[in-house]
C-alpha cells in the first residue's frame, strides 16, 4: 500500500461544484467513476481518499490536489482516457503515508474580472491597491464568508492586482480560505474602486464585528475564479504535459464557442438598439 497525490485541473463551467452530489454532475463524481473503473480505488473510506479544495459550482482549477492509498499502479494516460474532456490529472507526486492533502503551506486563487463594455469603467485603481493592503496578514474574515464560521481567522500571505486593457486579474495567496471569501474580497475591492465603499470600510469589515447585515457583499461570479495552485512542504509534482495539452485543446474549443456567443449577443443588442 502506498499513498499517492494527484494534481487535478478542470473547467468548472459544466460542473455543480467539486463535491459528489446525487443527481448532479460534479468533478469528484467523474473522478471517482474513473478510479472505480480503473480499480485504483474500491472504497473511498478504506482508501483514505481526500481533497485539498472543494470548489463551488462554476469554479475552475489548475492546481487542486487529491490523495488516496492504493495498491494499484497509477497510469495517468489510462485514467485521463476514462475522464471527460473538461477534467484532467496533470501531475503526480510521491508523498509519505501520513501526507495530509487538506493542509498545504499555501493556496493560490486567481480571479478574472472583465471590464463592463456597456458602462464607464472609471475605477480608482490606486484606492483599490491601498485597500488591498489591509487583507494581507492574519485577520477575522467572518464578514467575507457566507457561513457562520467557528474559526473565521485566516492568514493572507500576498495579494496582487494587475490591470490589462480588458480585464483585472487578482491573485490571492493564503494558508486557507473561508467559503466565498476570495469572491467577496474581490467584490469589496470593486466597490472601493467605484467609491461605493471606503478604505476604512475594509478595515472595519476585518474586525471581529458582525457587519453582514449592514454592509452586504455579494460574492463575485464563480466563473471568474480559478484555484490555481497548492504549495506543500517538500512535495514536488511531476507535471504531465500530454494531459495538460488535452485540456488546453478543450479550452480552445470552448473559447471559440464563447467568443461566438459574445459577439452574437453584441449584435442582438445592436439590432434591438436600432444600430
């Protein structure tokens, strides 16, 4: 018996989240179907199967990690052939028997926020960057979660924002995260940029005071969020380029379909506007 760790990438658009659910298509459901068929797992409890991140509906991943115990060889090409086109195992690592997949040194999330072409995108980026500095360090993030958490204290190691012609890219590195935390952090920064929140409001929201009824933060849309990396002590994944390329092929196909839909929507708006 040995423990294995596998890095999983998936396009979250057509999944009802990561965690297995009856009657819904989920990432975990597809993975376990492949593992059962290949015989690498017969029983999830006996295999001590676990996952690092249970992503929400619509959230993508390039770096989620699962781990389990097995006697069987891990043949990545075979397993990836059993998986649908929008999930691929892209890395494998040798890990000790007692490896705890749920406790990486850090997790990295990337959030993609496009500018609205139908509105005046006059955001105060300097103000947003100043507000972002308040997130770094250990704080009480209760006001940035959907749930009432037993322990809402979390440590953010780094946060960055890059502005391109059409998008903003937020990168957040932390030890762990609450449910909806990253997406609510993004929402709060956008509200600061729009002058609907002040920097002092971010400082106030990070205090151990319940403010969810007075300052309502809707989580930014899930389809902009990517669980992009996990960092473990002394664990190095061997990347599987073939499976990465297969997922890239599928992403390119979906990209063209989405572009067509975007431009068709824009043309419909033109026609209805009399242009």
